[in-house]
C-alpha cells in the first residue's frame, strides 16, 4: 500500500481514490510521460518529462544542467503526477459530462544515482519500456554519454491512485431525454513508422511497429 499524509489525501470525490500499490504501478508503467511539480522562489513550476519504473522506484534522466535535474539533485520536495485518459463520458446534459481516467499522484524527494551498475541497468530498463528489444540493434552507449546524462531515482512511497470508469451519471430527470449518451473510448496508439533518409531497405524497428498502450513495463 502507498503511504498517505495530509498533503497526499484526496479531498474531492475521495471514493474514487485508493492506496493500491499494484494499481499505481500499472498506471506508472503504462503512461509514457509524467509531470513533475516543485516550488521555486518565483512560484510553482510543473515540467513534463519521461519516467520509468523499476521495482519500487521511478527513474528520471536529463542533462545535469537542466532545472529539473538540479531541483531533483538538491533533494527538494516533488509532486509527480501521471494521468491516463481512457474515454470521454457523454451525458444528456453538459453538467453531467465527465472523463474516464486513471491517475497517480506521488510525493517525495529524488536522489542522484551514482552507482555505475544501477545506472546502466536503469537505462537498459528505459530502452525496454520505450522500444522493447531494440537495444540489441544499437551501438553500445559510450562512457561519455553515460557521464553526460544524470540519472535520478524517486521512491514510490507516498501518494494515491484515483480513477473513474463506467457510463455517465445523468442528472435526475434527464434519463428520458432523447439524446445519445455513453462513453467514447480513447487510447494512445502508434502510427505507421517513418524511416529517415539513411535507413536502408530491410532494416527494422526491432520491436512491433503496432505498439499500443499499455506500454511494456518492468516488474
């Protein structure tokens, strides 16, 4: 179970929330990116970035000179948010329209990963999430490239899961209106691959081109 405190306790529609760690992990694995929020002297900042999970940790990477990497390396409090939009919920009144979604909100501090083995294994897991099996086709990452990329680990400890699923809940009295109502499902899918000018005939992606959410993930 996820740990909860006053800052991580949902206050609106709390019945949709849970502390289910397995549900949180599944959402984190499926989502291709997240948003990381933190406070600054100039006010709050929220930055979109890629994330990936290995066990009970999220990982982030970037240039050591980026603002997000610097904030994480300083050990500041962070709020990590992931949302998956599963459908538009179309009701018989504008007021009752909604969305089906799954989300995770996490709180905590990150740490810089300096152990070489942990760093290499984490980056292998990133490639496996993005393009499973493709790493075998690529040239090895150089020591210079590893040194130029900062890796940060964030514990999956405090936070909550929230979701909505199912049909619309009409305002009482609207049920008899002759209006279509229901759910329009939404999903993230990959389009046809677009090779660059240097790609030769017969060269492949190295993984299924029909990639579709849920994305591959690590245990």
